[in-house]
C-alpha cells in the first residue's frame, strides 16, 4: 500500500464534570465523548524518507508544534529508520472549538500509519503515545462512537451508543483557548468524593442512553460552560437562542465555544437548523450525526 485516505471525526462532550485537580496543572474529569460526522480527511502517501505536512487550512501551523508532526516524531523515535510520509490534512473541523479536531487528527494519523506501514502497534502502546500528545487523543484511538473518559480524559471506557443521534452544531467565529478556560475553573474547597461523582455521572449516562432526547436533557452537563461564558458571553446567547427556538437539549462541547442541540431524528435536526440559520450565519451551522 502506498497511499491511504483516513477520515478523522470530531467529538462532542455530552457530559463533562471537573471533579478535582491533578499534578501538572491538569484537571480531573469525568466526561462522555460522542463521535460525530463532522470530519477532517487525512491523505497519507508513503515515500523514502522524511515527513511533510500540508493542509487546506490557511492558518494552521504545520511545523514541529503541529500535533500530527509530533505524532510522527514519536513513531520515528520508536522505529528508527521509519519510512517517510507526506500528509495532506483537509480541515473541516474548526480549530480551538472544543471538538477535539487536533486530537482526532493525531489519533487517526497514528492508526493510519499503523495500517500503511504494517507497524506492530497495539492499543496500549498507541494509548501511551496518545497520552503524550493530548488528553483527548485516547478517545479517538479506541475507534468507538462513544466512551467515558476519566483522569485528564485519557482513561477510556468504551460505552458504545447503539443507534444514531442527530446534532445541530453552532460553530463560533473565533476559537477559544483550552488552558484559558481551565484557568477560569473554580472548584469548591471541599467537593464531593470521586465515588459520589461517579454515581452522579452513571445516572446521567443512563439518561443519555434514552432514545428520546427529552429524557436526555438532564443528562447533558458541562462544568466548563460557566468558565467559557465568562471569556466569551456569546456562548450563552447562542445557547439561549437555541432553547428559545425550541431545542430541548442544548449544551457546550469541551472547553467551547461550540454549542449544540441534540435531536432524535434527522428531520427534526434539519428543521431546527433551518430556523437557526435565520439568526446565525448559515456557514456556522452544521447538521451532524453519531459516527
Ligand atoms: O491535554 P491537552 O493538550 O488537550 O490540554 C490542553 C490544556 O488544557 C492543558 O495544558 C491544561 O491547561 C488544560 N487541561 C486541563 N485538564 C484537563 C485537560 C486539559 O487543565 N483534563
């Protein structure tokens, strides 16, 4: 095989609770990741030596700081003499959006390289690389449509969603810095125990497994909404607008600023998207489903 095309989907966090702090400035989370059909595309072409990354995105850094370049460097370190690869990244997932685009790109690049070069990489080894690259990479490496994340978000327990949800996703004009949002988080001095947080989360996940989105509304939750809204008040306005226009289940994804409304059926999502496009720039609205 000389060339491989890989889809790299985005995620939404249907539930995200910050339950404490971890060493190294990170926060301990309990989150529910859900993969959606908003996808980037990676084209990997094998060649003799070296690594080259090109992208359709005008302002995406393609040098050593890019997460895909960093993923290649990890592989190179593990496999000295690794063949070279040219990567073209067709970017549809916005940057700094709370949608895990970069993490997904890194994960599907590693999975693609494993296939393209026949590398003997197991999930455990891939997950170790994922941890070095970023907190959300592990979820995408599991290749499951939904999973619970704990720790920084990197400890993954698959919780496959059997069925298909529909989402109307409202993208923001400008990204939001994840570290900046986490810096705004205020934790209670004496919070609930991890066991209590897990019990509360389990109830939320049961709600979120219900077919009817009305039953799911109580399950949707994101502790980063408040901190993100303090930095970007428009998030609250967009969420309020979605509720006013009749969406029963609305939340922000990850550290924002992307917000979404959840629906059971394609038709409902499409009708809602049409309404929303009367108030928000149509280019910012996407109708997606579980993927
Ligand atoms: O792991 P990742 O590179 O995605 O994290 C970006 C930043 O977000 C971290 O440097 C940290 O400031 C913040 N973060 C956090 N707790 C997490 C995940 C991310 O504080 N669980």
